C-alpha cells in the first residue's frame, strides 16, 4: 500500500491511501490515533484522520471525567494520557436525599480533562510527528471496497474527497440508537462558577447530590467538581426519557445553588450542556469487512452511568496492539455481558418506577465499600463484588426487571441529538 503524504496541519483535499483511516477527531478518534502512535513507528503504519470543519457538525467543548487506572496512584495524575488533567480528586462524596454524607477517600483519583486541552495536546503531537494525514471535511459515506474501505465526503468548499484505507474506524456518534427494551437519556446542563467567597474543597469531588427534586420515574442529582476554593463545575443532571429546555435547566441550577447548596454571590463563567444515551440496545462494532465503529457508536458508553472516556482508552489500546501485532483490529467488547445485564435491569427498574432512583444510588454507596462501587461503575469489578452489590440492592424490583427483559420487544429509539442541535452531547 502506498504511503500517504503527511502534513502537520489539516488539509482540505486528498486522495491518498493509508493503512488506517479514522473518521472523527473527538475523544474516541484522537485516542485511537494516540495509541497507534504509541505502539507503531511512523514508517510501519500510516494513519489518516478525517475531522469535521468548524461549524455545527463539530462537537462543542466539554469535559471528560474518569477514574485513573488501578496502580497509577503514585505518579502524576493522568500520566500517559497525553493531555493535561484539569483537576483530580482523591475524596469522593455522595449526598443522600436527606442530606446524609456518604463516600470518603478513594483508592483511585477521579480525573477531569477538558476536550480543548486534549485536542491541543494531540495537535501538538501530530505536528511534531508529522506522520498523520489530516483531512478536513464532512463524511457522507463509509463502505468496503476491494482490499479495504473508502471514506468519501465533501470539504468546506463543497469539493468531493475520497480516502481509502486497509482499515477504517468510524467514531461519529450514532444518528439513531439501536432498538432496545429500555432507552433513557442522561441529560444535563452545567455552570462553571466563580464565587465571591471560599465555597468549595478542591480535594473533594461531589459525585451525586441527591437532594434535588426527583422526577416521578428516573433520577436527578447535582454534580460539583471544585477547581479552586472559589471555582467549580456545578451540574444538574437527570436520567429520564427526554431532555429539558434551557430555561428548565437554568431554573434547576438556580434552585440548587440558591436553596439546596447556597453559594452566595457568584458569577457564571461558562456553561456546557449535553445528552448521553442510556440504553440496553446492542451496538454493532463492525459495520463492514474493513469498517469498525468505536466510541459511543461502538457501545463504549456504559448504559447505567454514561461513562465513556476510560472505556475508549482501553478499547483504543487493544485495537492498536492488534494492529501492531498484525492481527485483525476488531474492537473488543467494551463491557462484560454480566455488567450489561445488570445495567439493563436497572434501566428497566428506573423507567418503570419500580425503584426510587435517589434511594437506589444512596443505598449503593451506603451499603458497599467505596472501592467496590467505583470498580463497578468503571466496569472493572470482580464477580464476587457484583454479587455483594446485587444482594444489597432492592432485590425484588431488580429481579423482576431482569426476569421480564427476554419477554419484552426491542423497540426503535428516537434520533440522538447531534452537535449543533439545541441539546449538545458530552461523554465522561
């Protein structure tokens, strides 16, 4: 296969070939490129990235949150990530519906990365390496061709382009979710705030404050990630069938910051808003003989939590290792089958109102060891930990929800909000 021309910056038009073509330059696409550069020399593997032009198709800036890998606690937070970590926390708190404080010191740090920082770091690395072709354009088709796959589309000036690769990895968010027994949305709006007085503990992340008014079915909570004693990301989140209007999110945030957790005088310095699918639908990781889906489109988002970023890193590392070893780079299954079954039961129980969402999550942190809960949320728990968590959950509502799933039809889901829509996406 011929080696493509390389460039340190985006180009508008190319017909060159590459060993690997990555569609999309968000968390999943750029993470795969980073791992490919880590395991392969530029002379051994040629890579091309197709990134959307500036405008409504490009994802807005957002934050990604995740737990560091086990055993990484002695070094710099996020070491090896390839991007600066905005903040990290060792102490994690959950506030129950009645104000009970749960949680404590965590064996692993909880990390925040801003997407803009991650992209700038990758831009700098690609410019220094000079071994990745970058194409700016809107992709209109991806499909198999003899000996590989082709990506075609139009650039910002409306000119067509086509790019072929031995393997193509499509990281674009799905336009429509797969049919599912249950589909909820994790939707939210967050404020970056600066207070007039010290109001936050920079060493403590408040993962869930369940004192917010609860929907009839589903869950709501606030999320407080301090950056300094006077700066934090304060977010209102719901698990429910449909997003709110901006006005409704703003009202919920005002209620929280004025009545539930008063901040006194403060200024909103920025905002982010998003929608994450929570579904037990089956995401296909393979879209053709040489075409694979990664990220949310490949099922990387954990159905019960919405966490995606850490799974993307693990998935990308395994794909890159397979390519370096000369194996077919089929993305690995992102979540264990037993985790997906437990998630499906929880989604069903929340959607039917069989469990009180706020009570469920408060009980999760109250009755289980913090390290076990965090491993479960991150998809790294052992079977015996999951049995213990299950026995300390509302057993009969969960068991009924799990038992009825095989009897329920999988129904088509509505279209997923896209970048540029009123409700933007974010994946932590």
